[in-house]
C-alpha cells in the first residue's frame, strides 16, 4: 500500500447528532477527528455504522453539530466534498447505471470534462486495474457479484477521490471474492473508511471504531477494538 499523508484537518465531527424522521436519535453527540490512512467501523446491525459514514460525504445531514472534511464544511461545501470523497455502497447493483462496464466508468467521469479519448483511456485503465480487462463491453447485469463490486470500485476510484468510504462492500461476496477485495483495497493510495461485518477485512488497518446504539463505544487499534467487539457479542449471546 502506498501511504499518503492526510490533507487539511482530516474528517472532523463535532458533537454530531442524527435523527430519523420520527425524531429517534440514530447517532448521539459524536465527536471524532479521523486522520488515519485506514479506519474501520464495526458494530451490530442497526448500530449506526452506515449513518456515521454517510455523514462524511453529505448523504446524511446532522440534526445537531457539524461535519468538516479537510477543512470543507457540510452541507455548505457538499459539491466539493463529493469530489474529494468516493462512496462505495453495499449493493453494487445500486451503483451501476450503464449497460456495460466501460460505459459505466466513463459515465462517472463525465463531470470531469476530460474529452472523449481521455475519458475512454481512464475508464479502460481503471477496469484493467481491478481485473476487468476484457469485460469492457459485456452486459453489466451478467457480471458475477464479485465482478460487479469490482466494477463499482473501478468507477469510484477512476474519479481519483482523496478518500474512499465503503459501506459493507463484501456482504455479497464469497470467500475468494472477499479476499481479492481486501488485496485490492490494501493497494489503494486513498484514505479508506470501511464499515464492515467481515472483521478479516481490517487486517493492517490503523484504527477501528466500534459503534453501538448510536454511540462510539470503543476507538482503538484493530486488535483491541475487535477483541472488545467480540467480547460484547459473546456477552449478549449469553444473555439471550
């Protein structure tokens, strides 16, 4: 992995609370500064992991508190933040919008106004980088789950974001696909924030947050945070 230093002030959440439409708190009074190159987010279903990472590119807006990304304020600077932050969803099908892989990656590059030849070159280069050489003109809907996830990743990375945020991207992958995905992520120069239930994806990470009931209940290196979370799960199993 090629390390690149954090830019600006990193990602800063200052006393952030997020509420559902019903008024129920999804996150409560969260304050964090995220500057590390690799950060994991783990916790039970419904704990607030997705809500937390969606704050980083403005997909979720806090009811209270503030969010800044490398000095850019959300939601005021949302457009600039979304150029800086690439987001990979759990379901690749929700992210693939064009009929073929080449068209899909090229579509994402359109806002950059690179010109037809340069757009085509960058799209092919990104597909090849993620093991999709020869897939350029295949129907996207016929790709396997792992191939679709790599296509979604290729489309996001082609935009050259500084930060890559991923919401449980290996949920639909088999063991081989998840291992390949881990290797691909390890090679990226971008800062990565990964919400996952697959704890093996966090090998080599710098920091892991454990989220539960809308709170950060542990913030530590991977080994410490994962051991804490596993103990929490075991304790709750015994209470059932």
